[in-house]
C-alpha cells in the first residue's frame, strides 16, 4: 500500500471511529437497554446455578437459543454487567468493518484492491442502518455471527478447518445453518461435514451441561416459532411473518411452509449458480437473503447478515458506471439508496398496533419492507441468470478459492 493508499485507510479508519463512537453511545442510551444481553446473561447464570433454561424470563423475554448458547454465555454472566455490555458493544463495533472487509475479499469475477479503506468507509455509513443499530442497542451477537460465517467462506477450500466457524455459529443461533446447505450444494463436502460435526458437538455439549433443557429444546420445540413471539410482529421480517400480517391470521403454515420451501430451493440454486461462476460474493449474498426469508423468525437485527451485500452491490454499481452501462448502474444505485432510506427510517419497527393482524395498507407495506427487498433481490438474480450464461468465468475463478 502506497502513501496515498495509507492515507485513505487512515482517513477511513478515523471516519469509522467517529461514526461508531456516536452510534454506540446512542445505543447505550436507547430504550432497548441491552435487553438481549440480559437474556444471554440469564441463560449463562442458569448454567451456573441450575434451573430449566426455557422456563426463565427476563421481563417478557424468554431464552430462545440452543442450550449450547447458554454454555457460551456463562462468560458474560461471570463478569460485571457494565463490563459485559462494554465488551459486547466494542466487539461488535470492531467486527463490523472486518465483516465487510471479508465480504469484499470473497472471490468474484473482478475484485478491486484497497478493500480496507472501502470496508471502513462502508462501515461508517451502514452502522446507522436499523439492523445494526438494533443489534447494538439490544446487545445482540448478530454481527459476530456474520463475521464468523464470512471468515469461514473466505478460507481456502483446501483448509481442514473450513466449516468450523459456521458450525459454531449455528450452535449459538440456528439461522446460520443455511450456510451448511450452501456448502453442500456448492460441493464443498468436507467443509459441510466439518460444520455438521462441529454443530453436533455443540448439541452434545448442551446435553452434557443442561440435559433436561436440551431434551426439551431438541424434542421439536426449536421448530415452533410461537415459543419465541407472535409471528405477525412487524419486527419479524420473514416470509412467515409477512404472510401472517397480509392474510390477517397467524395460522399460515399450510401456505407458508410450501412457499418457504420454494423460495429456499430457488434462492440456494441461484447462490450455487453464482458460486459456480466464480462469484462467491454474490453467492454469499443470495444465501444470506434466502436464509432470512425462509426462517420462521427473522427479527430485523437478524438482517445484519445481509448488510455485507451492500458494499458488494456498491462495487457492482461502480463497475457498471465504468463500463458505460448507465441503465444497470442507475438501477443499482436507486436500489441501494432505497435500502438505505428504509434502514434509516426504521419502517418495519414503526408499525402501530397490538396484534398486527388488521393493518392499514400503508402500515402493511411498511411491515413487509425487508421481505419485499429480499424477494426483489432473488427475482433480479433469477432474471439476470435467465438472460445470461455461466460462460467461462467460473472455470477461471474456481482455483482462486483454494488459494
């Protein structure tokens, strides 16, 4: 990196430091009060002191994570509250630009240098989007999980440890398990097997430490979204939640399950096709969006896993401008700006109501904003796939993934 590149990196770092400090300060003073961190510590305390993990409540919130998560959260329960809050907030703020950097380092047909300045600059902007602000204010671990997934995907396919981080992330929260399916359909069988073995190890660890709670959880309760919250809550930006609000009923499984299965099949197929063309960045993005759509519960802060797609899309817009494709560049820029506005205005979190089954048309549109964006992304990817052809890019780029 030359003098100019070093100056750009330092300037971007200073901008991110100032932006992150302001956002973290507001998160610490928000009404959310790190409520999910309280739940984490409650679960960790249950490991220390006993008790049925899934009968515990902090305020109105139950512990909803796999038992292994409670074992990990014993570390948060063992330290003072203020220290735990500061550590988790700081770790999330540090991990965000690292996560974006990893996303920018994923193989794709054309990859520009100087990813660190771009990652820091993008992080200074996206930290103010609602999924990340909510993650910080609630004291969630979603940014750390996103970083773990991307760390695994950037490792060479020849690495014997590829899949470990994804397996651990799925053991803490089930939603990253979609990337195990992604590894399988992209024929990275060793990495997928590693992830499955590690995940199985987290389940075994939960049984060893919390046998009764583990038996209750893995008996099938983990698949019941009703144990978490009302699925029609507007903060649940999944297909199931959007259907419940649109159909004015929480009994949407007969329609929701086949629809989710279809979206999962299409989304994963598109992600695999992108990976075969050597565009791992697009493959990751499509897999992340697919997982958020088909999960029964996808709170707005879960959409952090899709945030790295924004700088990836920004680079695609930049390449389109340089290539003279103004129509594609303008469309991409408009899409990114629309997502930024929706994320800044917190549309999905500002929907009035109590049971959210009789929303007005305007409120209903606001309540499905993330889902509509996710579906539009898949539709656009499918359209590009139908118009284009795999070509020979994937064959040229595939060896780079093992390097």
